[in-house]
C-alpha cells in the first residue's frame, strides 16, 4: 500500500463548514499557503477534511484568519465547473492539526479541553 503524506502550514481562508456524509461528519476547510516564486507571491489553496469527533472538536476554532499546521494523506480530485471547465484540486484527509494562532483576537478555550 502506498500513501502520500502532506504537511500544510498556512491560513484558514473561510470559516470551517460542517457536513454530514452518511453516518459520518466531515469538516471542510480551505487553507492558503503563500510562497514566493520568481519574486512574486503565489497562493496555493488546499482543501482539508477533518472527520468525525476529531473534526467536531476543531471546527469552532477553524475560522478565517487562523494560522494552522495540518498533516494528512494527500489526494487529487478532478472536477468540472458549471460552465464546463475541468480542474484538479489538492485535498488532504487530516489526521493531525495544530492551531498556530489567529490574526484576530480569540477568546476561545483550547479545543482539547472539551
């Protein structure tokens, strides 16, 4: 069995979205990773999925502007937009997440105290 692990360190682009998938729950969040390429700043968006209880505990803390480091199994997903354009999305099934802080003041409890 092969697996590709990816570490994503960046900023949450919008508040986490909680969805039900059959009997499971998934939290989806997009993370922006900024890099310099040939002197220009380039932003790569990575879709991250946190499943079940792990995602439920972190969802309230994954808000726009929060700096995170996530690690998990990477995969590519092909998609077609409404206007017929095709693309590929980089996605990560997260198994480890560390909150690095936020650009906004937060008065939350630590998610692991729940």
